C-alpha cells in the first residue's frame, strides 16, 4: 500500500511539473508587455506650425516614465533606434506610425503619431464690399506653405478660363509665389489651383474656390446633387456675350435623398429622407436616418432642425411646404406634420410631432385611397391643399383645413368638396404660379410621362382620363418628352416611389420653372437640371449630366446669395 501511495504522489508531481513548466511557452516575456511605469510625450519643437505634425517637422520626444534607466526609442518608420531621455526626430514621409519607448530593455510603452504631408493652404483675402464681382473686383489669394526644413520651393498657379490680372491682361498660369491681384470673367465657383514642389518633390495640389458674384441683382437657384453638395446658380437672363454662369459649390452635403429643399427668408431647408426611402422591413423601428437641415443662404452656417435617426424609417421627412411660421412635412406614406421654423435640434417622436392630417382623417379614406397611400409633393392654392399620392390611391387629393376630421376613420365619410384631380394618375411634383394663374406638374404613368402646364379649370377638365393630358404636355426645344425613369433597378425607388422629377421651383421674376430630371431615355434627353422657359413654352437644359433631387429658389434678388 505504501508503494502505491508513493507512486501516486510521484505521478502527481510529474503532472504538476508538466502543467507548470510546460505552459511557460504560452506566457509572453515581461519585456513584451506594455508597462504603466513607462510613459512619454511628444510635440513639434520647430518655431512654426507647432500644432501640426508635418513631414520634415522636428518632433521632440520626452520620457516622463516612473522608472529610470536607458531609454531606447523606435520611431516606427524603419530608421535606427535612438537612445536618450529626450530626443528629436523628423519623419520623411506622411503616415501613421507607432512610437515605442523601451527602458532598460525590460519595460516599454507605445503611442501612435500621425504625420501629415505638406499641402499648400490657400485662402481668399477679404475684398472691398464683401463680394467678388465678375470682371470688376480684384482678388488676392494667400498661401501658407509649411516648410520646416526651408527646402527650395517651386510654384505653378493654374487659373480658370477668363482670369485676368488687375490691368485686364489674360492670365492662365503663374510661377510666382504671389501671382498678384486677379479678376474673373465668369460667375460661380472659380477654382484656382496651385502645384508646389519642395526640393523637387511634388506636393498634393492645393485648391481654393473664389465665389464670383454676378454684376446685377438676380434670383438664386439652389439644387441638391446626388452624392454631392448643395449647389447654387444665379438666374441671369441677359448676361453679356462671352460670360458664363457656373454654379457655386456651397460646401454643404446634400445628404442621402434630399427629395425636397425649401427656401424661406434667408435659409435653405433640406429635407433628407435618408438611405431607406423605399420599403424596408423595420420591425424594430430603428432604421430611420432622415433629418431636416437648415443652411444659411451663403452656406456659412448649417444646423439640425429635426432628426429621425434611430427612429422608424417611415417617419423620415420626405416632402415639404412652408407657410407662415411653420414647415409642413410628410412622412413616407401616412400624413403631414408641422414644425416651427425657429425650432432647432428637435428629435422626432410621434408624441411631440402628431399629424396635422393623415390618410385616415380625411373622407378620402376608403373613398379614393387606403392606408399606405404613398406621399409625394404638396402645396396650397387659395386655401386648398393639393397633395400628390402615387400608390394605393393615385392623384392630387385636395382638401381644406376644415375637411380634416378630428378622429381617424376606416370609411363612411364623404370626400372633401375640392375633390381629386388627375384621379388614377401618378403626379410626383407640382408648383403653382399665382401671378400667371398656372399650374405645373409632372406625371410618370407609362405612355403619359412628362411635364404639364394648365389652368386650374383645365386641371379639373382633365379629370381621370389620361388621354386628356395631351394638350397640356410641354416638350423640349428638340420636340422630345421629358420622361422620368421608372424602371426598377435602373433608377431609384420602386412602384409609387420612383425618383424622376421630384420637385419643381418657380422663378417669380420670369415665370420659368426649374426641376431635376432623371431621364429614362438619355439618348433623347439627358438627365440634368432643366428649365421650362416661359417665353418659348419649351423645356431646355440648364446643366446636362448632373443628377438632381430637390430644387428651390431664393426669389430675393442679389449679386451673390
């Protein structure tokens, strides 16, 4: 028995030794573990650009460790290590590097450092009167060039067409560090580019936009570009020969699907329904990502008015209308809500933003439309609302505030007296010209797609017969129909939600109508920013090839914004 007990103890010792010593290979050496006893700081020690870590800048590294010993620095860029409690280093290339300080070869600490490449920093100097007027105002452009090593500099300025020096001599390039004062011959964002070499090494190109104003007071058109920024365009009808009117890049993102933008007072309201603008199974009610943003007319200030991020996707803001102190906005398919124009940073909840009107609070419910009738543009004409619906009840549904029922219904109520216009058709966008008493609208029904213009009595005469639309269709200058794309997979959206012509805007001074076209037949009519020219009664391109969502006009006349 004693022998068996001793043998058992012997085996236990062997097993304990195996698990104790056999696992040592899986435990890292102590010197490979970061230590709280090791710490350091770093900063640029050059006389200039002390806040920026540029290529060639002298960076000072200092140990502030709790332990003493030999400090060895690895700067992470492949250069040899350096020893010392306080050292300096210059990085020869841009990038993200990991700096490691090791003390006595035992303990260490690592920190990241981001090194930026040198880029010429360009800015437009202030000008007399506050704006740069086309052909008139001389402008100076300042350049800040970080050059911590005082390397040889080579400059190549590239100016847009129509640029002159202060004396009026045409200039296209310059190799001077300061090209002097410039004048611009075209309106819009004029991009000046600068290519620089330091000791023969080409840097990233610098760019600056000069916002060149028109020389007369005219309205301004704003439009939202797909995947781009809000743009602005001066609506000049009598520009001098040889002068081009280009858009201004406002430097403000259009968002994901800004189907409507609205101008009021001195601000642009951007209604972005987010990525999920079409049907999505949002059972948890968390896929909303829409918002309403407010941009000052010059793009200098952007604020959030209302956010639905993280809420139900169908509650995102889709279409809008401004009257008095309120912005009216629709969700995807249920109703219209309101928010005061002065509101900022509001979070959408059903409790705080109840419906002003919804499908089930009008006599049209089960009497023209049903639940889920898809929303599109809406407006108000002489106290009557005109509300476009494009699915589960198509047409322009008209009603007054007095027609709104106090409680939801499922049917059995008489329809509002104003009645349905374009019954059974798919009108997406509309605008009313009160001066000319003309109504403009787009339809995307197959075989009847296009842009239409008529009086209100003629709108009633069209009724629900699509063939009655024919006399009111407006064609392009080449005799073509503007046909919005409605093929699933080729454009955006699905039945009832196609984005072809999603908003119209009226130039009150001329009676012209502007809209974005996503063309079904680009070989016949290209997509782009379009204008109905009231003087010719034809549709023409303003800008070809651009994909446009919402459009809005600041009818207050100005040279710039």
